């Protein structure tokens, strides 16, 4: 239930991930769909960086407003063959550290779509590299 997800208190990282997976605003985490263009583009860019032919291999989840967001600093995460890379997204120009695996910072504060798409396209390379590295370390 979305309400319990948003009202949940502290959860461990693993429990938070499980809860977020069960409560996505889109039906298919491999295709966030047209309802959230930013998420759909971010997913597509990472899939391209991984040179995937089958986009269903890569899952994308939003954790905004959840326990993962509030307590673990995770706004989104990608899952690829059981490996998870977490992402903190901010427009805070001063933020340099995060609890997530990586920080995506829209430093100029511009909220126009062109800026968002450019930044996530650049970040997609780093997400793909993190996914590859974590797979090697398993």
C-alpha cells in the first residue's frame, strides 16, 4: 500500500528496498513508461551504456518519499542481474557527499528538461560502471 510506504519509519536498507519494489508508481520497473519521462530516459540511457538488447534485464525504482529516501539518502536505484546501485539526486549546489552509491547533482539548479536530460545522460555512464564493478566484486 502506497500510504504505508510513505508513512513507514526507519527500515534497514534491505527491507526498504523490498518495500520500494512492491510499491512502484509504474507497473514494470524495466519500463517506467511515459508517465515519468525522466525515469524512462534515465533507464534507457543506462541500458544503452550497458549495451543491452533486452531492456527487461535492467530495473529502475523510485524511492522518493520512502524510508530509503529519508534514512538512507536514496532517491532511485537500478537493479541488474541481482546487483543494486543506489542514486541520490539533488539540486543542492553545496552537496558533495551522500549515503547512496552515487550522487547526481543538478548543480546549476536549472529545472528545465534539457538540463535534467543532459545530467542524467552523463550520470548513466557512472551508473553502468558501478553496476559492472559490483558484478565483478560478487
